[in-house]
């Protein structure tokens, strides 16, 4: 016989959400799960069991949106199969492809029931109900703030997501880099009010989250109002967030060099909860290309920021994004990028082939780079960045720092967490240490993670990683 709890679980509707692209989308996907939860939708990792399928899409590069159409073809088959068993499936396309392509998605893929933009997903319950009667597109920029309409995640949902939490503090972008769709898909820059962010962090911390990544398309442009009407920049937000009980580590992503102000650089020296890690995209090392990209800074200005950040926090690990084959990029321009990479020394970085995005100024340029040349440059840059990543990892051996262990590792008795520099760390450690800052010494490196051993009790933990000579050498 089934108990009432079992039968209600068996009757629950299931939602499967797949997220593509950046951390903002991961956050949005979690909030979508939070918003449909009270409607009786339980999350499932098996798409074939889902009554509601949401693809939370990314539009930043061409392949990302093409991948969505091929994925939608597969979901269409699945939807047919479920229909043959008498099961209804609502298929939703959310995120930036939804925003950019809107009704075109309904035309290209008849199985899609609902297209919803990143500013409208707080309305998912009513939109899903409507989409069961007629096909719906909602990509308007609404007058209300979606964050005011999103329920707080349940304690169980926070715990299932682990000790690391994302919190959106800023959305949109006014920079208009010549290659980028974000200002069109995510709209104008806006900062959430300070108190709403702090309340969200408090709620997450009370449910067990310990590491917080404050995210935004242009997060260091953050300038939110506090309760007294004062404008607070990102460094001020970190100072307040660091006071919240349970907050053990703070991170942020993604930043623009123009908004790297002195206060934020100082925060790296003064705020001991702020991880010594900076993801600061530059895209190219050539001033000519930076100008054509409308980045509004030079390579020398970027290097100056790097120098100042390293002076403030000598052990800081740097990360960046690069685009190769931007229209008109010559061998000389590309070599300037390689030279900048050699000069900085990155702990990790992402490199992409330029892809023309319709509606952006760079897509209209005549001097597009040949595909084969882009591939060649990408391989060369990635090889250099990978060598730097491995060197950085090797240099971590022998260092000690705090790790907030998150979940069981591959082997019995192991837990995994992240180093201050975003590397995965595993160690033999009591499962009771999950969610505590634990001091670890790195003893070995694996291809994609570090192997550590526990050195002291958590109460004597210090947030300042030990700086070794090899690390100072690179700075
Ligand atoms: N082509 C290639 N890469 C791009 N990015 C953004 N737009 C494009 C494009 N059109 C990359 C940039 C950005 C990262 C998130 O994606 O490097 O920093
Ligand atoms: Fe896109 Fe440039 Fe804005 Fe970053 S700063 S989101 S690359 S327009």
C-alpha cells in the first residue's frame, strides 16, 4: 500500500531545467525552479520524466543558439513519445535565445509551447498555464522588478544546490562591445537594491550556503541604493555581505576593466572574506582591436590594473576572456594578445573564436577572419593558456588555504570543495566538515583538481593563503 506522502510524490508534476552559458543562467534556472515549486513541480534530472521542460538558453556565440535548435529537435521526439503514453509535456525556451529570437523559435520548432525572456520568468506559473491552451511568447521588458516576485528558495533546495550560491546583484550592460549581444538580450544596466541582496544572502546562509558569488553581466559596475538612499558600489556591498553570519567566502563575476575602481582593488587587500581571484576579461592584447571592439581601454591600462590589484593582493589569481579572429585581426594583433598573456600569467582563462552575432556592429564588418585562421589562432592561444593554468596548479602544491568542503568526492571518505582560486580540491575529511572553512595543504595535482590534506582545526583558520616564492615570482 502507498502512503499519502508516496502517492503525492508519485502524483507530483516534474520539471526538468537545462541551463546553457554563463553563471547568470545557472542562477536564473534555480530561480525558475523556485518559482514553479509552489505550483507542485518537483525538479527531476531525467528529461523523459518531465511534464515541464525548460531550456534556459545562451545566445552569446553562434554555436550556442544552433545547439538549442538541435536540442529542441530531440525534445520534440521525446514529447511525441510521452504523448503516445498519454502524457502531456510543456516545452519552454527561456534565456537569451528566447529574448533575441522570440516568435521565430515558434516558427522553427512547432513543439515549443512557450518562449520567455530573462526578465519575465517570474511569471512562469501563469505563462505555463496559458501555454497549455495556446502557444505564448513573452519577451517584453516588464515594468515590475522580477526579483520582487520570486519566492525565496526552500531550505531543501538550497541544501541540494550545495554550499556555493550565486546571487544576481546586477543585470544588463551599457558597454556595447562591438561583438556582443548582451546589451540587446539583457537590456540596460540595472543594480538591485543593497538590502534586497543582503536579505537574499542572509536567507541562503541561514539554509546552509557558505560561499557566495555575486554575479552580473557587468558586476563591478554595481551601484545599488541602500535603505538611506546612498549609492553603494561593489566594494561596499562586499563589506556588508562579509558581516552576515555564515558567509565564509565571497566571489564575483564578470567584471569590465573600466569599472575596476580603487575601492574594489582595496577590497582585495582589506576584505578577508573576498577570495583572491579576479575574472577580468580583456578580449585582445592589441590596442587597434580593443578600439574596434569598443572596449574603451588600452592593453597598457589593463596591465596597470593587474599591477595595482597584485600590489593590493600579491597572491591574487587572474582569469580572463579572449576572442580570436575579430574582424580585421592581423597576425601582429594576435601576437600582441599572446604577448599580453605571457606578461600577465593567468591562472585560467577562456578563449573563443569570434562569431558574428546578428544585430551587433562587428557582424556588419567586411573584413571577417577566415574560419581556418581563427581555428589556428584559437589552438595557439589555448595551448599557451593551458600551459599557464598547469603552471599555476603546480605552484599551488605545498600551499595552505581554506576550503569550504561541499560534497562527497569520488572515493569513500573524500570531500570536494574549491580553493580560493576556483580550483577543485579533494581531501580525506570527515563528512561533518561539509560547510565549514577547513585549512588544507595541497599535496598533489591531478589533471582537473588538487589533492589536499587537512592541517588544522577549522577554528584556527585564516583566510589569507600562504604566499610562496614561486607565486610572488609570477607577480
Ligand atoms: N564571439 C565570440 N566570443 C564572444 N563573447 C561574447 N560575444 C562573442 C562573440 N560574438 C565572449 C567574450 C565574453 C564571453 C562571455 O564570451 O569573450 O567575455
Ligand atoms: Fe558584452 Fe561588453 Fe557588456 Fe561584457 S561589457 S556584456 S562583452 S557588451
